[in-house]
């Protein structure tokens, strides 16, 4: 397909719309949602899937470094945007849809950063068996991270107050849909041979083990003696300061003066935002929605 132009904020009367009960930004066009029904998944693909603000960029960096054999020079020459397909977004200045580009890529493809709810993800993600890394983060920190993300992301509506953000997240009435639905779906698939369910809090607590786990799952081993360097490279401070890794700023979607993309990277920042009653209501909702699932998160380390 030839030139495609995504709507810009200035010509959008609304920032998002509801499709089958799930909110999507206009950049997740109807064409993209339609294409996912027949998008060809390859058995040797590597997919990184997550609910927004759960550590996608962090896991992207880890997977990118591993895919380069932990060779940092090679990593610096790799722009994750080139293999990070963001299948769910038509970004400004894109000349073709990411799913069209993806079909032309040689195998093995690395397809990162997709945030579709199960009903809109590529249907072949159920029938084919690519390697899927799913990153999950405790919902309270996700909610706070989203609050700031909506301030800086030009495609998203800024929440006027934290309370407004909390309510939208509580109701699942925000872009990307319900945190509960998406995490429950992938948690229920955690024992599939081709799925690795990784928690942000575990990465935070013990990054070396998380990196080794991901590398073993993908079959991309960390060379002898290199683990410490990979851990350092993927630490929050290093990722925040290493401009070569800031591929997301190149996307033109963010105004970092509103909030930096690499904001705090903590477990437990939610305590600075949730009121006592919000916390109680949220815990109750979590119990209702996740009852019997066995999925638990840590809210502080
Ligand atoms: P905060 O807003 O809480 O700081 P995503 O990439 O899915 O959009 O998630 C972004 C969140 O992951 C942000 O959280 C960001 O700071 C955090 N993050 C990114 N890289 C990280 C790292 N190396 N260590 C810890 N947190 C990281």
C-alpha cells in the first residue's frame, strides 16, 4: 500500500473510540483490527505482548540485546523500531501498516509491543505456536504510569486529574481495555509451552535471573561472562541515560516535557497516588475479578 497518513491530534474530534466494547486510539485503525483476523503468525516468530505500561520497553531492550548475542555494538546498530512492529499502531509518517511490513520480514521475526486484548489479537496467536513473552505488572503501578503516559502521548487524551484516571482504569474504560481481562487471559495461558509469563516485580527484584529465564526460553543464551554487562545495560538508570536506546522518542509521539518516558521505574509508586478508599475499592475489585485465578502481584519490594 502507498502513503498512509495517521490522524493527528489537531484533526481528531475525539482521541479514541470503542470497538466491540474496547477503547482504541484512532491510530489503531479499523483496517488494522480487520487485518489481525487473518494476519499470518509464523511458528518461529518471537512475540512480546503486554498491557500498556507493564515494562514493554524494558523487555524490548532485553530481547533486543539477546537477539544480538549480547554484542552491544551490534545492539547500537539495531533500531528496535525496525523489528518492533507495534502492530496495533499506525504512527505518524508511516508509509505502510506495520502488519504489511511484517509480512515482508525474513524469519525469525521479532514482533514487540502489542497490546491487543485477546479478542482483537491476531487469531493465529491461538493456533500457531510462536514464542510469546508476556510481561505483567501490578495494576496499581500500571494505573499511575498510565496517568503520566497519557500526559505525554500525543495520541491519548490527558486525564484531568488522578481521580479521573483511577476511575477509567477501575472501569476498564480506557484505551487498551480492561487490565483484568488481558492479564487473566495470558495468565490462563501461562503453562502453554510457547508462553513465558514474566512479572515486572520479579525483573525488578532479580534482573539477572529474569534475563537468564528469558534467554533460555528464547534459546538465545547469554555468552559466558556477559550477564553482568547485560544487567547493567538493561538497568533503569542506564536505559534512561543511554540516548541510543530512546527509539520511542524517535516515533514523534511523545512530549517528554509533560512526562519522561522513563519516568520512575519503581514498584510501589502507587502509594503516592491511591487514596485509602481507592485502595480498598481496588483490592475488592481485584478479588472479584481474579477470584480463583491464583494470579497475585507484589505491590512493594
Ligand atoms: P513508570 O511510569 O512507573 O516509571 P511500557 O514500556 O510498557 O510502556 O512501561 C513503561 C514503564 O516501565 C515505566 O514505568 C518505565 O519507567 C518502566 N521501565 C522502563 N524501563 C525500565 C527499567 N529498565 N527498569 C525498570 N522500569 C522500567
